[in-house]
C-alpha cells in the first residue's frame, strides 16, 4: 500500500480557494497509482470527491464539486493536488487521499484505506 500524506487545509470564507496536496512517501512513484480524494463531515459517511487514473489522463468528480474542484498529478513532485475554488460551507470536512480510482455513472467511488486513514487535512468554510 502506497504511503500518502495530506496537507493544505485550513479556514477559508465562502467563495474562497484552497489547494490540497497528497504526497507520496519516498520509495513510491505516484505515476504507478490511481489516486482518490474523499472527505468526511461530522455525522456523515465518507463521500467520494474526485479521483485521477494511473496515467493522469482521466478524472472524475462528485456532482457537488464538479466545475469547482480540479484534481491533477505532478509527477516531478510525486504529488496529487486538489484545487478547490468557490468553496461552500457544505465543503467543510476532513479530506483524505487514498489509492484507487473507480467511477460509477461518471462519479467517483469512495476508496477508504485499509487500517488507519491517517490524519487527513481539515477544511473549514465559514464566515
């Protein structure tokens, strides 16, 4: 299992932007892996947000974020990014990245890691 570390979260006002990073640990090359972003808000089940395939040529988005979020791979930095624009209060959650990218009817499926999820990165959208 690839080792991944999330960062880039924070507090932002509605309409603001954040860029999340999903970095692979030494010894892992992200161009060998499909990567998924999912999130979990308090009291809710995990929700698939976006994913990108192994080659980085295809992407999928949840209906709630399509047109606002963009996922991309930077193989030189061994990092997957999630650019989040026009943030809304309902985007508030802990965001995690994990290995895998599966879509159903054009929407990404949640890929929660086996064992520990790690700490994720907190995104809070509030006035």
